[in-house]
C-alpha cells in the first residue's frame, strides 16, 4: 500500500483528471470535507462510483457517516 498527500493546487494535471487518477490508484481514500468543497465532494463521489473505500472526516476530525454525504445511501 502506498500513501500520498494531496493538497489544493498539487501537481500539474487539471484537478478533475488528477482526482480521478488518485481514486483509480488508491486502496483507500481519506478525505477531510468541510461540507462545501466541490473538489473533495467529486473525489468522494468517484470513490462511491468505483467502489473505492473512502473515509470522510470533518475538519475537526469527527467522521461523517456514509448516509450524511452519499446521495443515495441505499444504492
């Protein structure tokens, strides 16, 4: 398992392409989401679509439950 840290403005690829590549290569994604960031939300949705495990946390460190951020938690 490898680890990488991605921050706003990381890398030279356009953000959505970079984000898809991150999800494609990941065994697990850890996301810190403020409830508003569209980029982080995109990564979370890509994880859901590709069945990549994702754990989502608030900036204060408390975890979101999947039903709190998934559009359809029963899909």
